[in-house]
C-alpha cells in the first residue's frame, strides 16, 4: 500500500563544518519527513472509515 520512507540523515558536511544553516535545513527535512508520515497514517485512517469502521480520530482537511 505505502512505500516506507527512511528518516533523513544529516549531510556529512554538517558534521564536518558544524554548519548552523546545514543543521536548520536538516531539521526542516526531518520535520517534513515526519509530517509526510502523519499524512500517510491519516490516509490509512480515512481508508478504514470508508470501509465502515466508526469513531476513528481521522483528520479532515
């Protein structure tokens, strides 16, 4: 149904240079990755509702 997406790893340059901007970009990447995961989970929740399962806490846009 869904392909698993791996958590983003920090770029080696961030670790070598201790780059503040690189660190912030990595944090944004992780936040976006996490949001995509929650969105996919909500898609599964909505699918279950379509199948007749009641009282699920699915998010509506």
